[in-house]
C-alpha cells in the first residue's frame, strides 16, 4: 500500500481517501502520531485507526475505517494483564 499521511487541523475530522494517483491519503491531526501510532493502535482487526475517542485504564474506544475506505466504525479495545 502506498500511503501519504497529511496533517490537518485538530478540529477537522480525519479520514482515508483514494487519490487520483492511487495513493491512499490519510489526513490526520498531528497528535495522531502520539495518540494512535505511538501506542501501536494504527492497524487493529483489519481496521485503520483514525483517532482515539476515549481512553482509560485498560480500555480505549477507537474511530476506525476499514481498508475498503468506506466502512467506518468504533472499535473498543481492552487490555488484559497477564501474570
């Protein structure tokens, strides 16, 4: 996949779009790098994470889009402590 990340204003909604040159454009706010990518949440369950909507101890709700570039959904992720 050929992906171009672009930064947008935090008030704008992140999304994925197929450009004319067949590259996938990913306009996201700058904090995406720390909130999503830095936490290892960029791709989960064949979904690309656009934003973290809620986060708490052991839990996060993500705004995701499928790689068909059409299906958008919220994905809840919970962590499990392994002893």
